[in-house]
C-alpha cells in the first residue's frame, strides 16, 4: 500500500511540474514553463543526444500521465498538469545557440505565444481530439514551430 501511494505521489509530482502547476490558477502553463527553464539550466550541459532521449522519454511519460489524469477526473488538459509545457519548453530550448538570458527569454516568449494562441495546426490537436497523446502533442507542435523560429533568428542574428 505504501509503495502504491509513493508511486502515485511521484507521478502526480511529475505531472504537476514538481508542483509548479499548482502554484497559479491563472497562468499555470506559464509558471510551469518558467520552472522548466530553471530545471533546464541544471541539465543543459549533458550531451545533446542524451537530452533528446530524455525529452522523448519525458514525452512518453507525459502521454501516460495525461491519459491517467483524464481517466480519473474527466477534465481534458487540466490546468495543473504542466508536464506538457516542460517537454515543449525543453524542445524549444534545444534550438537556442547559447544559454544566456536573451535566448532564454526569446525561447520562453515564442513557445508561450504558440502554446497560448494555438494557431493552425496546433488547435486541431488541442480542441478536436481527447487523450494523453493530444495533450502532449499540441505542446510539441508549438515547440517545433518555436524551434524553427529560433533557428531562423539565430541564423539571421549570428552575433545576437
């Protein structure tokens, strides 16, 4: 029984972005993205291959977590679940050419813009299909768009 409780608490802790999704009822995704950046600063020096593997595993875990949460409370993409923002933010951060406050802010701003506005095709996955995969994939698509824009900015402003 104790092991089950610890296991549930661990998954809940991950799902809520280590509690960051519980700190704000108004902007939980934004706060989750900020905490994701802070955690990124601790892992950014790991090899890029290991980071991508970590992100892929995190995506798979996120699909399971979001599906379990939906099955339990019947609320699609509950605001307190910010693990999708963590993974999306980390995909976006993979594009920054160097870790400094300018690039971190640019990555944060662009990712949040896509995640909040949900332009086509992001809104299709966000609104039309339920399930853990879709909770995660809309943030991944937002991150891919953000990644591309950051690469373009980086190419244009090489000395930025």
